[in-house]
């Protein structure tokens, strides 16, 4: 069974605007409409609404609905191939009882729950967590990434009433949603590897929106991790996995050591048009001639200089387009404009007039990196998250802007389209935006010059403080610091923009008012369906102690859950075309 899969409209998940949803339904009402899903697909989504009435009479009926919805969820997920990123920090408790990060691990891939025997990992193979988690993965008939974390998107692949005891606990709100809280325990005779813990079920359509616990009982030779798994309402009738937090503080393993770690798993890139070739083809057919026409106003052939610029731009656009299609780059949006404002502050105060527009884009991954593709500055979500203030952001952007101002060369091989024909998982090998060390040094020097003339000149101590924290933490966080596409911020003995260290105060981890770097996940909100990013609206919180500073650290997820505003079939009639 497929769920609605029309990529032509992006929906801001939590902006609760009903318009895109209505438009979507109107489109699917007409079989010829652009990117319309198959009749079976829209039928599947509709039937979800039908199921929700009449209200269940008993708790037993509720559980029937929940189980039915969970089976539908599994069916939906078999057609989804979202990106999955897991970032894990190994912890050690020091003599005073505080946890500190001693090592980290990173995995990026695409979740494939179809039956196709195919692994798609973007970073290295299979390695990560494989040895300790392969039993876990093997227990399930589904196809998973070579790590156990992606599995935590599923409560139970064979969720059956006969395997479980269910206990109603209470009603509770998660964000806007009123939920039934239910404890779930496998019956003594149930087959192994069942879910043990608590589920939150939204009380309108009875979808599981959160589950928290582990799998049980543990097999003799391996063990299960604890997890807190969250789903978001991404399409009408579809609640899909977005966040999983996992943590163990003292799990004894048969490898002879206790596990102590925190891990965040994020899923996104659900709506990748590239994965649905049929709908893509439909869109090509219905493209209006106007949108295909070249936008440029030039009426004559360009001069050689202009042609060279156009060629570079073509390579740049090809790279950006491909990265976006894979699900590694956010579509252009609000965050880009914020970044561009900082870039413009640097340009204007330095009287620099570049002959071509500078653009900014957000890489959707956690590792801290920034680089340029032609005249486009790319900065990773993780890096935006951990930067403590605008001056630090200006420091990162000034370095990249300097590559552009200094006219550092950009390999235009990507202007030939055949070079873009490669499997997605090869992206990190095929795309390489690394600079030569000499260019890096030159960009650092130029960036200092730009910053000294800028509105940020009096706040560079903070930027230097961030660099100090980065330098100090880098040995324990190799996977967070390791870039995939650009140059390292702090590789070996080198540190980007190290000239700013001198102006920074001493790093004092015990002072709760000195914020050198932020935790991961605090600034950027990612819509897992459309890949759009926006700045998080969380209010600043006063820290109770220095422990809460959590520089570069991982925290649990508590997304504010909302329902997509009513896609209800009754509204379709209002927007459907007039039958004349
Ligand atoms: Zn650089």
C-alpha cells in the first residue's frame, strides 16, 4: 500500500497552514493533475479518515485500532526511503560523577524497509555498531541499515494483540495532541524481540506517535538498547518517524565492557521526487512552457568572460541541484536569508562589490563543516546549531566568503552533466569541495580582515572562544569534526581562523554564564518531509548549572507534536474544480 506521494507541494509541518493540504487533495481528485498519486494511493489515505468513526466503544476496540494503524504504518514505511542519520557519543563518568564524551560515531544512510537486499550507506561500511548490533538487525525480516538504531522506527514488525498485555495509564498532551498513554508488555509466551515499554497514541485516529522502551526478552548472545522514538504527522493520515533518542548508562555487554552512550537518530528526506520516477515524468509533461524558458534578459551571445562565469554557475547549480535531490541539502529557504544577511554585512562594511550573487545554503547533516561551491556558501545544520552567536557565525561565513572574494578556483567539471550520474551513496566520494592548504591560509587571513571592518569586530572574542572549545573537544569528537565535503575546521594541529584564539578569554567549563558552544539540535528545525529548514523558535533558557551548557553534546528529543490541519475529505468538495 502506498501513501500519498506527490512531491509537487512542500508542506511546512508545524506551520499549520491548511492551504497546501487542501491544494494537494484537490489535485489528487483529478487523475490528470500534476504529480497525482494513483487512485489506490489516494484511496488508502481516505480510508484512514473513514476508520476513525464511530469512536471505539472500549479499550479493547482502541487497541484494535492502534494495531490496525501500526500495520498500515509498516506498509507505508516499505515505500519510503528516508535519510537516516545517527550520531552517537560514548561517555565516561569522571571521578566527580560527571559524564564526559570520550569518543563518537556517525552513520548516514538511507532507510530501506522494502524487501530489496540492498544497503545504502553514505559513510564507510558497515562498521558502525555492526558487531554489537547485528543480532538485533537479524531478528527482523525487514531490511535495515547496518546499525541497530534505524530499527527503532518500528515498534514491532508483527504487532499482534495476542503477543501483548496492554494497560491504559492516563491521557496526556504531547504538544497539541491529546494522547492515550498505554503500557505495553509482551506476554510470557510471546516470541522473542517484542516491544516492552510505553506508547502514546493520538486519540483521533489512534496512530502511535511516540514509543519509549526496549525490545524484550534479550537474546543470550546480544542485547537491546533503550530508545525513545517519535513520529510526526507529515502527510494526511501518515505519522512517520522523525526522531529517536537512545541512551545507556551502564549496559553490561558480552564484549566485556559496559555501554555508556547517548545517540540521536534523525530521519528526513521522505519526499524525494527522485525516488518516484513516474511522478517525476508526469511533472515534466505538465510543466508550462513559461517556466522552462531561460530567465536571462540577454539577447546577444555573452563575452568570453561572461561565458566563463556562466559555465561556473552551471557547475555550481548542477552540484547544488544534485545535493538537494539526494536529500543532503535543504531547499532554498528562510535560513539561507539569515545567513545571507550576515554575508551582506561583511560585504557592505568592506565595500566589496562581487560581480555575481553570493548564495547560502544549509547542508542537512550534523558534522560541523562549511565550504563553498562556486559562489554558494554551504554550512552544515550541525555547525549552525553549535555556533553560540552571530559573531561566530560571521567568522565561519567570512572564511568562506574570502574564498569567493579571493577568486579561488572552482573545479567546473560538474558543468558536464554526465558527471552527475552516480549512485547517491557515492556522493561523498564524487563531490569534493576541499581547498588546498595555501587557499585555506589565504582565506583565513582575508577573513580576519573582513571581520575587523565589520559590525562583528568587537565581538570576535566570542568567536575565538568557540574555536577554543572546538579545539579542546576535537580529539574526543573526531566524527563530529570530520567533514564529508569540505575542509576540516579543526584537523590535526590546524585550526581554522586560529588568529582569533588570541583575542578570546580563557575557556572556563565551570562558569555557567560562559557559553562557548551550544548543544546539537538547538537552532535548526528540519521538516523531515520537505527537507525545509527554519530557525527553531525555542525561547532561551536560563541555565541552572554549568552542566547544562552541553557544548557539542546530544540531548533527548521532545518535539512539539501537532496534527496537520484537517485535510478532511469534506473540504475537498470546496476546492475541487467546478464540473461544467
Ligand atoms: Zn576554506
